[in-house]
């Protein structure tokens, strides 16, 4: 799949979410949480 399929998430971030190691999944989840907080801060509800 291409990056467009996961917008606004990158393919790398999605792959990390499915990683076997908990720490990698946790890091990816925290990155998504950060992105969501930033989008809410600028009131960008489209993504």
C-alpha cells in the first residue's frame, strides 16, 4: 500500500504499530497521539 492509503499517517508509522516489540508500538502510538493533539490545537478536524 502507498502512503496515501494511510493519510495522515505514514506507512512507516503504520508498520511500527504492528511491530512485535511493545516499545516500538508504544512509540508509534505516542507519535499518533502527538499528531492528534496538534491537529486539535489548530482545529483541523478534516484529517
